C-alpha cells in the first residue's frame, strides 16, 4: 500500500460508515490551484461549507481577488454588492467542481454552502429576500443557502424550503432549537406544492467545539475535581443527544407521508470540529461522532489529522444517550446552566459572523478604493 493510500484509508472507512466528509473552507486560491478538486478526487471530500469568517480570511491575503475587485471598482459597485459578487463567484465555481459528486450521489452530496448576510440574522423578511437573491445569483442545483437558526430564522427556513431553495441551517447549539429546526424543515416540505420533494434538500449544522470551549471555561472557574472531570465532555454529549432527536423525528407517519413524496432526511452536520484545547485529541469531534446519515465538515487541518492518525471505532453514537444525559445532569448539579450556555453561544455566533462580515466589507472597500490593489500597496 502506498503512503497516499495509507493516508486516505481512514477517510475511506469513515465514508463507508455513511459519514459525508465536507471541507469547512473555500478560497479563490484553493479553487484556482486545483486544490479543492484534488481533495475531492483523493481525500473523499464530498461537500464544501463557507462562512463570513472564511471569506474574510481568504480576501485579506494574496492577490487572487484583485482583478475582480478592480473591475467592480471601475463599475462603481457598492461594497455590499461587491461582496455578493465576489463570494458567489467562488461558490459557483466550487459548485461546478462538486457537480460530479452531486450527480453521482443523486443529489445527496456535492453541496456547497453560502451564508446570508449575518447582520440580518434577526430579520425574517430580509433573510428570505437575501436567500432568494443568493439562490438566483449562484444558480446551481447543488447550492445550499445557510440560514442561522435564530428564532427569526426559523420561519425563513420554512419559506425558503417551500419555495424549493435548499437550506443549510447553521449556528445550532441547543437541543430545543434543533427540534424547532427539524419542525421548520418538515413544515417547509409540507407547504411545498411539488409532487416530488426529492429536489429539496437540507442539513442542520450543529456546532460542536464551541460548546466545550464555553462549558470548560465555566468548569475551570469552579475549579473542583468534579468540575475538572467533566471538561471536554459537553460538546460530544450535546451532539449525540441531537442525533437521538434526529432518529426520533425522522420516523413515524408524518415523516413517512413526506418520504412517500420523495423527501430526504435533513442530515445532522457536525460543524466547528477543530479542537480548540490542545489537551484534547485533534480528531475527537470526528471519531466520537460517527453515525449513519451524518455530515462532518472539517477544516483542512482536521481532515489531514484524521487521515494521518484518526482511529475509527464504528458507530460511536449508538447506545450513548443515557451517558450523554448524565453529563448534563452532572453539569447542572455543579451550577453550569445548559440553557445559559447555549443562549450565550448563539448570541456570540451571530455576533462573530457579523464582525467577520464587517471585516470582509472593510477589506473589499479598501481594495476598491485603491483600484483593486491591496491596501498595503503590493
């Protein structure tokens, strides 16, 4: 067996467990150099996710976007519309790279996600309008529009799905909110006037590592042995209980009626899967969340770590639900409030993405002001 075969063997087996590997990154350089195509061909990447932070980082360095920015500047395009033009260009290109995967999987994978402007996460009408605009601008069947799972985002999700817009529901932290997301998905399918629902797809992006970051911070403040013993357990327990909800909701007569019309399950997608604490194994949010009908979207570093030394143990979610519930009971007993943790995380998530979007607009505006040249004059 060659070194390349050894490297990707774990990814082959992960895919065989019905875990779809998606890349949590995109950039014009990655597309232009063929790197994304290589990851699809040799590293089992079957989808791509993006977010405002990823785009902000991509456009803050290098010259890949300079020519398009210069053209936009000459045309006098506003910064907001320039951002849409730049990001949808990359997403459209990525959709074309992933199109063979989309076709071969009958539309299950090969998906590429772009997020609505995070500044409107609390505005239902604007979210719907933005989703429609992005869907039209990219104009690819394997697109996902990312809509945050805020209270205001839920009716937008239902409306978009009913109109045939496929949705990646993002920034899910709480189990009760996840249940509402599933309800929004089912309602959207039920409101659709399509006889065949197979062309409408959705994933639910359940964030993982950020839960441990917030819970561990609170446990460290408590400082007892009992608190230290619970470090690094909350995120995986939370995701496992989300999978239990997935199993419960996509069963029974209501789901069967939609399935009979060709509807697909809304797969759980594990997001934020790079470990933030160096004390934790760098593959734990992959190896400990293996189950059928799931997606794991990884930064390239996590993908390569998984290929290099990830250890698979089969389905690592089945049979864990009681233990997961005990984790949260123990946390509550120590005074760590689950409800407060997830509320803080949702607010922080929306704020961080909005901040990244502002950074992106600033970067684009500076470069447009200098006729498409980077602000430092390179």
